[in-house]
C-alpha cells in the first residue's frame, strides 16, 4: 500500500512539474507578444522604464500563466523529489524556444541550440549531484536558519550587488548587455525562493492550528516576497522587451537555478556531507553551464545552421588540399560557375546552397 501510494505521488509530482514548465514557457511568449503590441502602438517600452504593459491583457495573461506555473511547481515538491522537479524546470526553456519560433518568428542558430542544450544538461547535472536539503518544520527553526551568519552575509551581498546593477550598471549597459537585467532577476529570485519556503512552513503550521500569524517572521517573509517578486517582474519585462526571447529564457534559467542552489546550500547547510563524486559532478555541471552561456551569447548573430555544416567542412577540406578553384577556373566551367563564385563570395552563397542550386559542388 505504501509503495502504491509512493508511485501515485510520484506521478502527480511528475505531471505537476511538466505542467509548470508548459505554463512558464508559454508565459514568456504571452508577455513578449504583449510588449510587442505596445511597441507598435508607440507606448513607452518597458526597457525604457515604461509601465504601459500593466494595461495590456496579453501581458496579464502571461503573468497569470507564470503564476499558475509557479504554483504547480511549488505543489510538485510536495509529491515528488527535488531531483526530479528541479531539472524538469528546464523544459520551460524548450517550450519557450519552440513557441517563439512559431509565434514570434525568432530563430536560434546552431550555436544557440547547442548552448541551450549544454545549459540544460549542466543545470541538470548540478541538481542531480546536489545534496538533500536539511529539514525545517517550524518557523522558529526557519528563523534560526535565516539568522545564521553565512546566510546574512550572502543576503547582504545579494542586496548590494542588486543595488549596484539597478542604479549604476543598469542605466549604462542594461540596453546592450543581456546579463544585466537577467542577473538582477536571478539573484533576487534566490531570496524570493527562500521566502516561499518560509511561507510554506507558515501555511503548514497554520493548517495545524498553530498561531503563526502572530509570529513577526510570517509578515516579514510575506513583505520580502512581494518586494522581490515585484523587482523580478520589472526587470524580466525589460530583458524580454529588449532581447530575443530564445536567448533570455535559457540564460535566465541557468543563472536563476545556480543562484537558488547556492542560496539553499548556504541556508540549509546542504553541502557539509558531499561525496567526492557529487563535488566533481557539481563543478562539471557548472562549467558546462558556462560553456552553454558563452555559445548562446557570443554567437547569437552568426547565421549558421546544421545544413551549412557539411558544405563548410567540404570547402575547408578542399582549401586544405589546395583544390579550391580560382575565378578563372570558374568562368571556364559554366555548369560549376555558380558554385565557384559562391565559394568566393561566401556571404551570399549559403541560402543558394540550401536551395540546392549548387548540386555540381
């Protein structure tokens, strides 16, 4: 009976986690569509500090979709282990990328797709090797954890870094550097998750009939959560308004996941009894994430797809063998002239090769 109940809970947690990813992934598309509609109307854009999106129903639909996803994700942790729920959050990246290609006409090149995959794999490896969190069942225990010197230092650093990014770095580089606004959302998100965990304990004790509403920590956590979530929404809107959704979503997921794992490790002392393979796995996952972010950000403007790869390799091989044709040879072979000129004028040849006009090559 216990085994059957455990399997039933596992299935419920799995469905909730997958539903959460669908809702959250779709929320990015709805918000972006709303922001684009406002831009066409000439309203002040969110990236410039405008708040006209509050009057756009599509943006509110995206917000409700994200809220539903977060609720489903929070509920999933009550039924399934964190090692299942947290990695499935990466599905929101894939959902967002797929939907953006259909509804926003946004494309990811080959480097971006590989970077997205590596980011997801790296985050998954980190979660798999992360230690289990320490159990906290009462508000008094949570209060003791929040007063730990390590967490106080971490929270102070997060606040200082966020203020510097908001008031110093953001006005100068927020419009051109994708990491500025996303970093603000992510590091503050680590604190909001801690508040959510504390409020979850509050709700459990409230249902148990304990007078938790008289505990000042309950209201401090609620107020902190409102401030953190409001800040996250504001700067996530700016990032979505300025940059490509297919780029914003995976980078936000990676930095947010890393921030939450770091915060949880400090708050709940999860890393004290880690095995050597878990330490290696965690650092390997983190390095994989770094490589993924680099591929996503550094080559986002390069027009390169999988269809170009064989032709590029063949061209490099011919050049290495000294058989790359000259302009004179091109004009002496009419049936291969377009292919030869395409190799010389490579910037205009990729689309023609994809259409099969260079079959002689």
